C-alpha cells in the first residue's frame, strides 16, 4: 500500500494524481459500458439509446436538456433521439415554453424496456454492494461526484502552455501523463 500525506500518495503531484484518476475513470467507463450493453441488449436497446432514455424517463426534456443530463453532445443526442422516435421508444411533444425546441418523451414501449433492464440492474447492484464494504459504494459515488463537480467549476477549456524557454523538453509516458515517481505508479 502506498503511504499518504494529506490524502495524497507520498511524492505524487496534482497532475500525477489527475492522470491516475483519468486512467481509473476510463477503465471504469469501459466496465460500465460493457455492463450496460449486457443489460440493455436483451431489451432491444443500445447503451447510447439507454443513456438518453434514462434522461427522459422521469419527465420529457428538450434534446439539449437530455444531452446535458446524459453527458453527451447535442448532435449525438439529436441523432439518438431521432432513432428512438423511429423505433417507437420516444416521441416528440410540443413544448409550451418554446415553439421550436420540442420535448422528447419516453413511450410506454421505452418504459417496458426500462422495467426489463431494472431487474438485472438491481441484481448487479446487490452483487456489487456485497463485494464492497457497506460504506465503500457511497464513498466512491461521493468521490466521483466531487471530481465531476470540480471539473465543471474548473472548466474543460485548457489553454495551450507556452513553449519552455530553458531548452529542456518535458518527458512524457506513452499514456500522455508526466513521468511519475514510483510511489504514484499503480
């Protein structure tokens, strides 16, 4: 186990920790996508369709609102929304607040598909809860939510840095992260 100082592994810089977090989140994203594919496929959905549907199941939203909720671009959301409508899983409804921005609403067929996914999802969640200590899933959720909120505050626009003037080049590992000390490597 790596020694820590103030919650940070000894010898790790903030950029190194961010690189480690990126790798973990990318891996977790792949695992979650595979899980969602396995759950959504038998219900006749793709992961992308399920992702957008989960945004509009509680209530109809504009495509832009659904895109923000699902964490995808408006263009992707528009394309997926049109596919959901074409397959009878969603419908466009008039929006009383805006003439041109129609609402995307889940249909009964989508609710049936969601119900079939829910049982498998619940069973998987229970298995995961048993694999972790009781507080670990909540702690993990709080940490990921906190990281997401912090990234929103910081923004994702990163201005390019000016070139180094000392004649040295910064070394990079193949994964794009700066060379880390041994204590920070996994």
